């Protein structure tokens, strides 16, 4: 594992100047560790009183950058800035980190929207998405109720539902994220997907 001195040299600034530069430091640290990847998202842990981040902690959702290691653990060069401790390089479990800020996004999105026939409707064909992935979408949006009420046909979703789906945490898509993202790309809707989530799925198909 790397040392503070090595990261100071790579980053070009002493550790006392690291606070507020978390993602840049994560990128610098990742260059020094084989197979490491810089990650951006939210720190969900406690923020100590009197620290730089206390006034903007947002109730536990603090924008942050860290390093994901090949073994699934985390290297965080600036966790100490939240904890109010002396500088150290955190190396341990991925315990209070949310890649892409998906937990905050989920809280803001609310429940999956129902089918509204008055909205713009998009028809998804089998050529665009495999059957298992479509079944997941049907269950997610409870489309069977819309079928029973003759509001739509299998394959129909609203643009509002597609927007919600594009912003849904890919780790919650039960192994269909790669297929769903490929479908959105075919539909020229890649821009609806948060960039960090797109990178997550490209890095580790799920």
C-alpha cells in the first residue's frame, strides 16, 4: 500500500492542503496502485464537529472521492478530514461510501411511477431488450395493473418511467443494468443515466 509521503509527491502538495481535494487525490492515489479505480459519490459517515465539512454535511450526504481496490476494499486519502483526526490513509471495508450518490438520489426520486396513458408512451421491442430484463421492468412499475385496465400493451412504458429507470441505482436492477443501459443507448437516451452509474456498469457489467 502507498504512504502519505508517496501521495504527497504524486499530488504535488503536502497533506495539510488535501482537505477539499478528495477526488483529485483519489485519482492520484489510483495511479500508484495497480488495478485501483478512483470513485466519486457520497460519504455517508458521521462528520465530526468543528471540521471543514460540518456546515455542509447535509445530514450525512457529503460529496466525496475515494479509491476502490481490486479486492473490493477502499483506500480513502482524506477520510480523516471528516473524522477530525490526524491525517492518515484509510484502508478498509466499503462501509460508509455510496458510489454515484445513489442513496440520496433514491430518496429524492420516491417510488416507481405508475403508468399514465396521458403521458408520452414508448414501446420497447424484444430487439431492444431481452425478455428477462423486460419482466424486471414490468414488475418494477407494476405494469400488470395497467394491462388489466387496458391502459397499455406489453412493451409500453411512459417517458416519465424511462427517466425514473435511467436514474435508478443499477445495483438494484437484479442483474439487468447492462441490458437496460444498452437499450437506453439504442434509444439515444444515454444522457438520462448519471455518468457515475454509467461508469460503474461499464467497469463491472451487472
